[in-house]
C-alpha cells in the first residue's frame, strides 16, 4: 500500500508543476517566448539512457509485442498512462494527433497502461477503455508495473522520446509543453533521415473530458474517498473503516470538504453504498468535476441524480449526465458530471445513487 500512496504523491506533484506552467501560458508574451524556447530546447537534446526492454508487459493491445531491437530505425514516443487519470486524458488529443501525423514519417507511439486502481488491471476493462477513447496505436499492458520500473518512472502521464538508435533523448512529465514535445518529435525524425516533415504544429481536437483544464479557476485538488488516502471527510462522527454504517451530511461543508449520507462501507481504496438513496456531497471550486466510480458487482447498473447547490445542473451538466442531473453508472471508469459555465464560484455538488452497490474512488477536477 505504501507503494500505491507514493505513486499517488508523484502523480499529484506532476500535476502541480503543470498547473503553474499552464497559468503562465495565459500571458501572450510568455506564450511567444515559450515558442522560441521550445525550438531551442528541441535543438539541444542530450542522451538520457537506452530504451528499456518492454518484455515485462503482461499483454499488448493493437499490436504484437514490440522490442527495442525491432524498433531500431524508428523514432519512438513512450506514453505512460492509466485510463481513469484525468491528467492523461487531457494529453490524449495531442498524442493521437502526433501518432496520426507522423506515423508515415517513422514515429511509433507506444502507450504503457500502468494501473492505479485494481479494476484497471482487468484486461477486458482496459481493452474497452482503449477502444472507447479511440486509441489505435500499440498499448503495452503493464498491470504488474514491470515496464514502469524498467523506466524508473514516477508519473502519470509521462512521455519518453526515443531516437532511431534506441536512445532516450528527452522526457516530459505531466500535462503541457505540447509545442516543445512536438518539436522534439520533429527533430528526432529529421535526425533519422525522414524527409518532407511538416514543421507546423498539430491542432488537437480536445472535447468533453479531454478539453484543457480551466487552470485559473481550478481550486479543488484530486480527492480520494477511501480511508487509505482520504482527507477532509466531514460527516458527523467521522469514518468507520471497513464497517457498514449510516452517515449524515453536516449542515455546512467547507471548500474541498466532502461527506456521505446513507448506508456506506468505507474501505481503503473506495467507498461502497449498501442501500439505495445514498449520497456524496463535495464543496468545490472548478469548471469540471469528475468522479471515478463503477458498479460494485459485474452485470448491474446504478441510477444516480446530480444536484449543484440543490438544483439540477441544467447547462452545467457534464457529458455523463443530462440537464436534469440524471445518469447511470454502468462500468468502472471516470465520469464527467459537471462542466460549469462562467462565472465559476464555490459550489456544492451532491450525487444521490438511487440503487445500491456502487463503488466510488476519487474526485478529480478541471
């Protein structure tokens, strides 16, 4: 469990660094300076090491197993991901666009799916997620963290840029630096002798949950609800670990605090609803609110209703809920429940599950 906690800390550190960088990009003069810096950085690429073996992958999707020897002569982009990670989801439009634009010029994109949650180790779940997210490049399924450890990686998302000789020449952790990353790809392809490279930058088609975060208004952090990593739980009487108990909402929630109502069992990785009409409330400040959750048993669906400040969300609904706030949990994944329109302010989110046996893991925001 300590290893899992460390991975979570590293993921959040990467997101925090990117938040600062993204805020700076809102200044047009800084954006122009970054464009020049990206080109300069791409021209000075050290050798950081060799592409490690990929033979510790537990399965492959969209490809037979790939090897460093078999990839010689190709420029390789290795992308560490896990399908419920909002930080990775927001990078995905760029990864897809690079894979499509430079495929015929000698670029091979390899996703390494290293799971955060136990259900992300299920190969059927991963296959469905990859298909739903329209990822058609090779995916190394890394359920045992073998490839992660071979790279000594510490982040979701993480990019490693490998030249045609099998040498790692650059890396990028977290979101952002898309121009610099694409300039690195272009330079490595040019070094490999690829001709006719279009030096313009891709226009990423970022929609729904993949749209860039509203960094200026993002004041709520990733928040786990299982007792192993939870903070700011505010139901009266506190949490009873691994025990079925009835909870109530407090009269008031402070910003970034949350609470339960109804009959729940709070486990280490998640909370599970035991009876119908149980609720979770969270006071947040962000444009988007997502919840990683799923049925606690295969083959069931769980109806839910979302309120914002006690009212149906209307035009502030996310892609997985309608204007009335109604939706259905059908599989284990990330659900986008809120996408606010301006002005962004402190809001109280509440989701009520009309059926039992739902399992909830983490809130994320954008």
